C-alpha cells in the first residue's frame, strides 16, 4: 500500500490528502486501474475527526478500492483536536465557504494527475463524508460542475465529476440547523459550525439556501447513498430525508437508510471507530456492507472471467496442442 500524506497548498499545512493506494499485483488486477473513494471526515468544520478517517479508508481498501482521506479546510486548520467551543469563535477566512468545497476539487485534480502512477480509474471516483464532511460532499455533489469550481481552477467541469456520493448523518438543509433542540450542545455546535463555515452565526436566508445542498439537487448530481439515525440530536434526521426527497424529485438514483437508534457521529459503528460502547451499535454497523453492495453496481472492479492461473494453463495447453 502507498500510504503518504500530501499537503495540498503551501500555505495550509493542515489541508492534506492521505493516500491508501493498493499496490498492483499480477495475481490481482495486473495493471488495470481501480475505482477510488475520497473520504471527508466530520468535525463541525472545526476540525477533521480521526474516527471518520483512517478506519473508514481501510474498510474501503478492504473492498478493493483505492482510498483517500481529505482533511479539508476547517476553523482550527486541523491542528487541534475536537473541543466544544466556549463563547463565540473568531472568523477564520481560510475555513469559510467555498474553501472546503474547493478542497475536494483540488483532491480530484491531484488524483487525476497521479492516476497513471497510482492506477486510479479517474472516471470512477466516489466521495464519502460524515456529518460536516457529508455536508461538504453533498455540496460537491451538487456544485461540481459549477463555475465556483471550474473557473477557480481553470479546468473543464468534467475533471471534477464524482461517480457516487456516500453521505452519513450530514447536513442537507442548513435551515434545519437553527431550530429548537432538546440537546444543549446542538445550539453551541450549530453556532460554532456556522461561524466556521459561513463566517457568522446569523447567516441571511440567501446564504443559508446557497449552502443547503438539498435545495440544489439536479440530474447532474451523482447517485447517492444516504444514511442517518433517528436518535441523532445534533443533526436532525430530516437533513437526510430531505436529501433523499430531493434526489427522488430530480431523478437521481439513491438509496437511503434511517436506523432507529443511535447518536450522532457513529462512523463505522463498530469497535474500530469507537471510544465508548455508545458508539458501537451493531444495528447501525450494517450500513457499511450495505454500501459495499450498492457500490458494486457502480464501482465493480474490472475482474477477469477466470483466475489468471487458469487462463495461463489454458494458453499453455493450446500451445502444447499446436
């Protein structure tokens, strides 16, 4: 495996793409390209979670996909661990929209550049995000072809096209994040996340609508796999159902799973991503085999009809008969 961390900008040491690129082998794909998944961890746009990074990448790698963890622009610059903010945060211009969105585009361009070396199928790169990372991925899914991306980088929109989007407990409609909640931390994190991402905790309606991907789903959006839990007190489950409804209205293929119980931020929902038993819920952990099956419809590996040794034996037999 090629495992390295690549800094995407000279002036942003915390914005990195970590590679989990599978080595080629004559016993496997023998030089053929593999699909890939770009993973955006959550963290309320304050930082990027470790729990939703490497363990997730390794799971996708175990499915046969190249995996990449993108630590996109956040308020902390990804230089500090997650902490509940005390009081209003100062605005960090490096983390506000559209910086995190463009970071995904930057990652796509780097992967395309390195594709011959890494053997990446550039037409089959999926995105996967959790919480704020899922919001970032949903934004990318609806804005990848927009001038905010292509004009900024001076590239054709096709260079940024995602093959699929996997969205875990993400924000689909930011208007839902400013309602009443029984969880006292929800208001604190909503305000902090809003400052980190939009530069204010009181965004106007135009900005709220602009950064609500469920309001911008069109037929150009990729197929989506959406999942969340009914027990999420930090990001209301309606965010996910609105994304699903938007896909249905636009004719975008999608699959949605709402699990009955479980708090926010479950990641893989097994012991590999759990610090406590509350984060280890087997009823929710089935989302990863579900998404593996879903991806096979779109990102199946280019396998031979027969094992390579059988084809070699048949060729040898044909030669012997000649």
